[in-house]
C-alpha cells in the first residue's frame, strides 16, 4: 500500500542534504562552543556562521537572532520576556487572538493569572483578526500584540504588515509566530515590520528541537534560561551545534527554493480543493477560506463534515480510517484525556461542536505529487461515504 504523507504542517522530513552538514558536528567536530581550545573555537565559528545565515534569510542582523528549541519556546520567550520586562508599578496589557497556537494561548493565560490584562480578539469566520480590531483594542498600557502569520490549522494569513504599522504608531511591540510561513512565503522581518518573530526548523525540512526568536535590536527580553552566558545571556546552556548548523542549512535551502516550491504546492492545493468539491459527498465545509487564495498559506486545506440526520462523524475514526488507507493527515481537534475535544480554532471561527470534531487538515509538502492528491481525495470520499452509511 502506498503511503501518502500529508501532514507537513505538523512536521517535515529531514532533508538528506541537511543531515550531511550536521553529521560532522556529531562525529568529529564535537567541541563545546564555549570552550577556548581549537575544537571549541571550531564549534563557536559554526554557531556564529549559522546565526549570520539565518539572519540573512530573515532580513535581520546576526545579533538579533536567539537560537531556541523551536516555535513553542520562542513564543513563550516573546510573551513572557516582554511582559516580565514591564515595570511592575503600572498595568500591562497583551493583545492576541483566540485562534492562536497553544504556545501563545497558554502563556497568555498564565500571564493573565499573574495580573497582566489580556484581550483575546475574535478572529471571525475567516480565522484572522483585522487591523481595525487591533487598533480598537489598543490601550495606553498595551505592551505587546502577538499574532501568527498563518494559522497552523486552517492556513488563514493575517495582515501583519498593516498591523505592524499601527503598533509602531502607538509604540507597541509586535510579535509574530511565523512557524508555518518561514522558509515558504519569504518571511522578512523588515517587510513584515515585526519586533519579534518565531521560527521552527522542523517545518522546512530541518531538524527537530531547534528554532529561533528574532528580537529587534533594542527590545529588552531579559533571560529565558539563567546559568550561562550563551545567546548573549538570554538563554543559558550548551549550544546544540549540529542542530544549529542544520537549521541554518535548511532555512537557506528553503528560502532559495521557495518560489518553485510554492508554485508546486499551490497547484496541489487547488487540485485537492477541486477534488473534494467534485468527488466527496456533501455536506462538507471548508474551514480554510479556499476561495480567497491570496488570504491563505499554500500548503493547508482544512475541511469538516457536519452531521447528517443528527448523526455526527467520529473525527478520530475518520483520521484512523484514512491512515488505514495510507493517507496520513491530522484532525482539526486534539485528543485530551482520551476524549476528542473540538479544535479551539474551529470553535473560534464559529463551527458547532459536531462539525469542529469531524475535521481533516491536509498539509502539503514539496515532495507530494498530483497522483498522491488524487488518491487522497478518493480515499476521503470513500471513507466519508462509508462512515455515513
């Protein structure tokens, strides 16, 4: 049975060429980058050269790149760092969206419990907040706005550039989670106008457990991890040199190939949407606003299957049935304590519980083919038909 991996928004395969540049730092060049001897200096050079390469890909300065373990850590550092740096003798205010990744929502809720005022904006049916919403929510005490570039579940793009202009006029910092778009949509911090930006290596064929937080010069975040002077005393601990080198290589390769990859992936996205419309029995609803191509990332299509005659589809069984046919995708909901809970993103855009619980997220990668998309649509059509019977 042919296996079709269509879960690239969750993770991607490590590019063999990326592994090749990592291996020497795992075997022979294993020095600690903080050591002063020859092998230590060799490791330090590799880290700093990688920092320069990552910075160049993002339009940043090398000193503005902080290596982290990935998107979740970068998001946490951005929120907690900015708000922790705020003077305790005056109120602090954070603006975000109720459709953000959990790596934003959970820290926001923690900050709220600690006394920070938090506004969770309604993303509306399209899944993205508007510049008008942000402008209306700003207060004199607002310190930070945090919004993702592309929603990881439904792919909707947020107008970060316009929101950045408003934030700058009001002297408010803007953080952007660009985990789903870095290496794909030409993410440049100057074009976007962000003050902080999160990136994760395993989303563009790099290693897991490595990412970065871009921190615009002059932004004070303090220390995330104390106990060492690494990352300009922002994140103590021995650097993961192989992962840092792999991260830089993967991002550079992704940026160089982005135009070709996007063209290929976008064509498969269009094929997938057309195939679902032609071959899958209704009712179904696209959670990704597929009729507004300029407003969505090229690799994500999220579709839900509402109940028929008050008989809902079991979302977990839908995913497992597709897997049994060789189609690997994700659900629009998460398994929590053994019970399927509706996706908070789908709930935020107004889907009822039964519809939100029967969702499939397809996310396309550079190596997927038209033949795979065709087979995936056929498998989806047959699975839905059988489950509804």
